[in-house]
């Protein structure tokens, strides 16, 4: 039964608490293979304290041996030393994941980076590794002999003890040693097809490393999902993480803000932080000073909306930019000068919503050059139409806007996840049907559907 097998596994695991190559700091060629004891990892599910302790003892030995090494390298330079590196970082990661203990995280990072090029030879140990200046291009492989190329993705043997290297039979470099200046120490490495001891791709080492690299990819995917942003054709962010049920309310203002107090009351009532984008015109107006200070004091995000509410590009020919870079820069700097009067520094204002929410790729690029990221409402949400007045052909009543928003949420695969909803707290007097008056209805409805309302972060 399972209990019998578990007890047997525990008994055998206790026979070798620390992998021999770690315990003895040496081993014969491929002795103690595979070089990481995965049995301990699986046994942690049943006896976490004892078997995580076994991993910890081995890692502690490696850390003690490497603590005075500039590369934190405390492993023996055996033949296929890179296999040992792959084993060590795998053991360190599994230990960290199971226990939450980060005591060996620095060593893990150093050994990982050793394979990526942070070593005395300054070369990655993975053939053809993209994104690095140097990696094995002449591995000891029939593939290289016959086809004249490297073996992409293959982990080579790695550095070997200098004395052991000299004792190997048949090593004959085919080219001048490009690492000669670094091969006078205790270990030797050559990127040369004639050196089978240090530069031969190993199937087992590559396979072992694939687990660790896959785990890094998994970490990266999680981070990407957390920070995922959707952009429009011009390069502006129009939606944040579509995998999380967050809605981002955004309010803009230039010359009108009659609904500002109402909006603030609703946000305060529901303990919601939102994002406000103000022009220099708005910030200079003494009639709005008190409410601006309220917005800032309550911790809402406040960002730039241009200084003079300029039209950056043609309505019909969007690629036609109507301002020069100098005009654009001066206008934005003037906007920031007004923001600073309210204690808002440029470093706190990463997001920029252009005037009229109208821009092109050049404006987005110019903004990026100034350290800003252009953001805009999520197309299709329709709340931005709350500025329209009855005589306009594109007029939308508040009921129509709300109905469209509900329909949009139902029809989209991700609903309103990460959506940016633009609302104008100030509109023309001709529009008596103010959408901001039903802001609380919007908040209550979507909160009941599991959404959270958040502010854009600096």
C-alpha cells in the first residue's frame, strides 16, 4: 500500500541525506548521477521538516565553500561541472519553493548567472544563448563538424580543474585560445571543438537545466500577467491587466468641473481611489484650487492633460502632427509646473492622458522620451461620450451610455477587466443629463459583479 512505499522511500532517503558530490566536494566521472536528489523534494510533501533539512544541509555546505569566492561558486570543478551547477540551482529553487526560506537565494542567483556569463571567462555556458555577447559557438559536436554551426540550447560540460584537464588524453585545440588570459587559475575552459572535456554539449545537463529555465519562464509569465497592458495602434495603454477584475476610473478637466464635489463624495463614500488628469488651464484657475487640493490630499492619482489643451494631430489625418516637438515639450513642462504647485512632482506622474484623448504614434513616442506613458479610455466602453450635447449628431444620453456599458461588459470575453472608464466631471451647460450623477449606480452595479475600482499607479 501507499504507506508501505512511503516508509520505504523515507528509509532509502535517509541513507543519503546529502548528495555525495556535495558532501565530499568531489566525485568520479558521473558518480552520484543524477546530481540532484529529487526524492527528497517529493518526500517533503509527507515529512517537510526532515527532508527539507536534508536539502538545507547540502546547500549550506555549498554556500560555506563559496562565500569567499567573487562568483559565490563553491562547487568542485569536476568534469561536467555545469551539470553540478544545474543541480545546485534546482535544489536551491525547490528548497525555496517548499519552505519559503530565501537564505540561499543569492547563491542560487549567482550560480544561475554563472551559466549566463557571469564567470571568469565572461561567456554563457549555453550554446547560442540569445541576448548575450559571448556563448559557445564551437562545441565538441558532430553537428558542428558536419553543419558548421553551434548546437542551440545545449549546455556544455563547463570549466574543469586545471590539473584534471592536463591529464585528459586527446585534447587538441583547433584555434588559438581566446580565453588564455583567464585559464591560468584553478579551472580551465575553452570554446573550441577540440576540447571534449569542457566544451561538449551534454544531453543530461541540458535536460536538467530545462526544468530550472522552465520555472523561470513560469515566473515570467506570472509577472507578465500581473503587469499586462493592452495598447492601441498608436502605442497608448488602453487597458491594464485583462486577467484581473479591476476597473480604473479616470476623470479629465480643462475649463469645467461643476460635478467635481459630487464625484469626490461618491468616491469617498465607497473608499475608492481614482485618477484625475488636469490641464494647466484648470490648475491655474483659482475657482478650482480647493477641490484640487482635496483630490491630492485624499490620495487620488493626479496627472498631466497638457497645459493649453492643444490639439496634437489632425482629426481626419491622424498621422499629421499639428505641433512641433519643441511646442509639445514646452506645453507639457508648463503643465508640470502647475502640477508642482500642488506638490505633484514629475516622478509621481508616469501616466499622461493627451487632450481630447487624441494623439498619434509620434505623440506617444515623444511622451515616452519625456518619461511618460500615454493612457486612454478603453475603446467601446462609451462613457467618454458624456460630454455630448443634444444638438450633436453623436449625442448619447446617460441612460444610453450606461446601457452600452452594461452590454459591453456582457459581450467582452474579459468583461471590464482592466478597463479604463473616462468620465467628465464637467460638461457644457447644454447637457443637463449629467452622467457623473449616476456614478454611484455604476460603482454599485459592477462592485456587485466582483469588480474592484482602482487608481492608476505612478
